[in-house]
C-alpha cells in the first residue's frame, strides 16, 4: 500500500473514532466553552475538520503533494 493510501486510511479511521467520541457527549458538553482556552468541543471539531479536509485534498492530489 502506498504511503498516500496509508495516510488516507489513518485519517478515515481517526474520523470514525472522533465521531464516536463526539456522539458520546451531551449537547451541553459539545458547546461548553473553555475546553481549550475559549474553545468548545464544537469549535475544536470544526477547526480540526477544516485542516483534515485540507490534508485530504493534498493527499488526493488536488494540491500536487504526491505528483
């Protein structure tokens, strides 16, 4: 398996685990400010998701990382 495919697989598995953890939280826990500085879990997930999408685009060749 190519490195690119391994990295995409890791990101996919991490996303599934992340979803399980998020689903285990109550709505109040998801929006409670102060988890990290002034960020809530919802804020952190949104921020991390944007960066994960950026990585996936790069790994899938949209940004030329592996071409």
